[in-house]
C-alpha cells in the first residue's frame, strides 16, 4: 500500500469513527419500556407499566398512562384542571398512533375528560385521522362520553387574575421551568423530591415499546394558557407532537408547539433514527433546527423532545435547561434530566 492510499484510508476510518460516535450516543436498550415527558408523569408511567409489565400492547399502555394527568385537577396543563384560553374555555388536544401506522386525533375539543380515548376512537371507528372542535365533541357524545365542566375553581381563579392585565407570553423561560411548587397540599402528595415544572403550557407525550417489540404513542394537552380560542399546537398533529414507525422508533415533544410544527419535529426525529442516529442524537438535531429558526430568540424558548428506537434505546434533548423525562422498565422508574443546547 502506498503512502497516498494509506492516508486516504486513515481519513475515511477517522470520519467513520466520528460518525459512529455521534450516532451511538444514547442509553442502552431494553424492552418493554415506556418513557414520558416531565418528572410528574411517573404516575402516568406506573399506570402504563401495569399493561406493559403483563405483556400488554404498547398502544394500550400509553392510552392508560396518559389518562392519569388528563384526570388530575392539579395538573393545569393537561385535561381536567387545564388552564383555559383567553375566553375562559378549556379546550383539549390529543392524538394516538399504533404499531401499524394507524392514528387518530382530536383538536380544540371541550367538555370531555379524556381526549386520548376519543382520539383512539377516531382511529378505530372512522375513516378519518383528525376531528376538531364541535365535530370532535359531537363524535365523543355519540360514542357514550359525557359532558363535564373541566374548568376547576383554581384554574378559573388564575384566568380571572390573568384578565386583569391580559398579558400573553407564549415563551417558556428557564425561570418558568424551575419554579417550585407553592401549594403545600400538592407538595405533601408529591412522591418525588424535585421541583415540578409549573409551565403555563405543557404536554404529556408518552411512547412505549412492548414485549413483542411493537411501538405505540400518545400525546395530550390543554395547550397554551390563555391562548386564542381555537389555537392548536403540535400535540395532536401526527408528525409534529407524535410519530411512530414500527420499523424504526417513536418520538414525542413538549414545549412551544408552534416551533415543533415548523420542523415536523417528531417525524424528523424518527427519520434521523432511520438513518442511524441514536434517539438522543436525533432529538438533538431537531433542537438544532429550532434554534436555527429562532436565531437570538431561542434562549427564551423551551422545546423538549424524547424518543425510543426498536432496540429500546431512549434519549432526549431540549433547547434550554429544565426538561426531564421518566423512564420505566422492569428494573424500575427513573427521571432523567435532558441535555440541552443553550
């Protein structure tokens, strides 16, 4: 081998090693496994694990898990107790996607406690993917769901206080995320020692890999607090807030949904994993695109992504400090602080 060929091969080997290191960043795989956005959702993971731990289907697990925050009046970002829009209406968004590429979604739906269940019915009982507003409500009522008042006294009080200034700030700052719990009763009932993210808009995104190697995902939110009536973010949009490809992996997001929609966030992450990226590296690439879009404004913008691949490897990445996610396997549950770019 002459000197030129040796140098060429050395350069190629170094490049391949660099790529391998980039793609390999992530957490070792196992199955079954369920992951979800934010530390408080360890309770949701526990419910999902009841299904996964007994050999159940990933879709059944995530649907069961997401219902936990949907019914929690102390969670002001998902379902019952969610902060309303600027007109005082609690409108909910949710979607599901299964191992067969089937999906369903509801957007801007009022009065129904568990939008994730309605989203699943859209997938299973209609030829459509998305139902919105009054149409989604009509479909839910026709399928046995009952109208309920989702505006709790606490959320109504917060809304009326907001009306005094009507100041609307859709960004999530580091200070918002690190805000501690001030409600003593909630502190008493919280089974974890770290601060709960008290965001004025947030999401539960949950994805799982079951014992048979199949994936499923669900996402649910009440959206931005005091948003314009009818606003929809990324959470119920397939490919933005959630995407599942049973050959590759699954991803979900949380944070300022408009920015996730602009890059088709979850679909982008799954496609990066298809091309060999680890879940963490894929999430990091999605974050990089958001920061590039926002230039100097990204320091006041929180978006977090999480993902798992077919091996059960998982990872996450966020624009700024403060995002964490829950991981549950047969070994137990842990909360992982996500890496961040700014």
